[in-house]
C-alpha cells in the first residue's frame, strides 16, 4: 500500500520513511526502492532490521537504480541509514554502484555493521569507480556525512576509502564529516586518513584544503604513533590541514608525548592542526605533563601564565578522564582561547579545587561552559570555589554561563552560596547533585509511600 501511494503521485507531503527494525523480504525492498525512484519525493530512508543482509540491500539498491542511465543517478535519496543491517561484500558493492554518481546523497550511515571488513570496503570503492564515466570526477560528489563506526575496518579498508574520496578532490563542492570510531585502524590507518586532511587546494579558492571538516576517531588504537603519522604526512603535503574543525581522539591510548604533538600543531603560525575549533581527548591518560604541553599551543606557558593572545582557533576542549591533575587543570583554565572546557572525572579532589579556585575568582574571561563534575571534592572546597565566583567588579567581564559540579559533595553551606549566586550572577546556571540530607529525606519519603501502598 505504501508503494502504491508513492507512485500514485498523490503524495505531496511525505519526505521521510523511518522504519528501521522492521523485517522486510527482498522483493518488498526492491519494490520500495523502485517506488521511491519513480515518485521522486522521498529524501530520507531508514529501513530494514538486523537480518536485512546483503540480499535485502542488493534488492533495495536494484529498485533504486530503475530508470537511471549509466552516468546519472535519478534516485532522490539525500539521507540513507543502513545502520546494523549485517551488510558485507555484496551489499557494499550494491551501495557503491548505486550512489557513486549521485548528486543527491548527502548522508550515508553504515555504522554497526561488523561484517563490513576491509574486503567489503574495497568492494564498495571498486564498484563506485566502475560507475564513473569522467576521468578525475569525484565519487559520491555531494556526500557530506559518512559513518562507518563500529565495523571491522582496518588500515587496508581505510586506505581504500581514502583513495576513493581523494579522487577528484579538487572538484568537490563540500567538505565531509567522517566517523570511523571503534575500528582498529592504528597508526598505519592514520597515515591514509591524513591524505584526506591535507588534500590539494580546491578549484573554488573559498573552500579549504582539507576534504574533512569533522573527523571522529575515538577508540581506533591511534596512540602517540598515530599522531606522529597524521602530522608527518601533513607536513609532507604542505604542512597544514586548513578546514579541519572537529577532531575526536577519545579513548585512543594517547599519552603525554602525543599531547605534546597536538599542542605544537595547534599554533596559528606553524601548526598543521591550527584550524581546529573542537578537540576531544577524553579517556586518554595524558597526565599533568601532557596537558601542560598541550596548553602551550593554546596561549599558556609552562609556568601556567597566558600570553593574553588567542594563539589557536580552538574553542572547545574535552579533557575528561585524562588524569590532568591540578596543574593541568590550572593550565587549561589559563587558556583564553577556550569557550568550553570539560574537566570531568579527573580525580581533582579538594586539593585540585583549591588549586583552580584563583583562576575562577570573579568568573572567567572566556569560558562559557565549564564542567568540573565527578571530581569528588569535599564540600568546603566546593564552597570555596563558588565563593570566588561571588566576587564581582564594576567592570565585570565574566563570560561564564554554565558550571557543572555534580559528583562533588554538596551540603547546606554550598546551597547557601548558590542562593547568593542566583542574586549576584543570575546569568550563571550551576548544575549539581542534591544535598545528601535532601536525598536521604526523599529516600525515606519514597520508602514510607511504598509501605503505605503495600498496606
């Protein structure tokens, strides 16, 4: 009935079909694909369940390819979600063949397909190459977002993908957000990715030299060696990754040496990562020394002083669970380029809170969001930090608007200061846990109500 409605030309409002988790046989998927192409109205599709597999994907793609010529993809889909569909070589071959020349497809989600291996990725690339009729014409020319996270791709698969996306790179009109998280690509895979970060300049000089605008590599086994590869290839190809705005390197076994490499390359004047606006480094044991080295690229010297200049484009930095220590946290707070800083779960404790309190006296000159949650500081240290925020000069220039202190001890003293802060700094939103006494009272009330209900 849905397919009949699509081809009847009576549908003028339906643009999106979201039916993931629903089992459909191959013949139904082929009919749906054909109906989508004929109706020329559906732009977003999420379909099929875990058992869809290669047969289902090939059937869907066969339907989507109806009524198209070899050099023109008439399928109207702009967003296709095939997450967790048990796709392998056959399915990837069909997807590459169907969308290689699509000027419509902008988002493709292939995540959580553990059967997408290096061979499957190579099949995807080779199928796409066979569909192009113009030498050096970009494949997937309008693609803006590709997610292949939680698959089984290694260095060889990344090499195939990188070479595919690099074809006709100078003729691309858009940058790409690439998600490869939770694939074991290691340092070798980083070398191939770096080729995309430092592509030759575009024909349109207004576009950056990096094909990638956003790169997610969390849990990919990058390590310090992977950072060496990223930087060395960048320097070989001109020394800059202009246009790379977001880099996620969470959970990658990066240590203090890797942090130093990043810091050196955040600098405006010489760093190949100097266009980064957001950097995520959570769950890497950088240590205090590593964070100190990192912040040198953000305008702070090794004594914790800021040069007063924004020497980096970086605005958002996630240092959660990096064992940054009080010294590292203090250095990060001295960086006036940042507007958002996460120091969650760094075991700062009361001593750490006392160390960073002077840097928050009267608020902060650049930070808008600051996360100090999960650091197990005692109430007196939390109260001291909040008391420092109460200080307000006539020419107050604090930009701080959100402060998170959950996971630290809160009691009556802290609650009293928070009420005063509401009066002095009404613009500041402070997220915290409920006081222990209040929690105990609520638990007692819940127990009382449950007892009465059972009686």
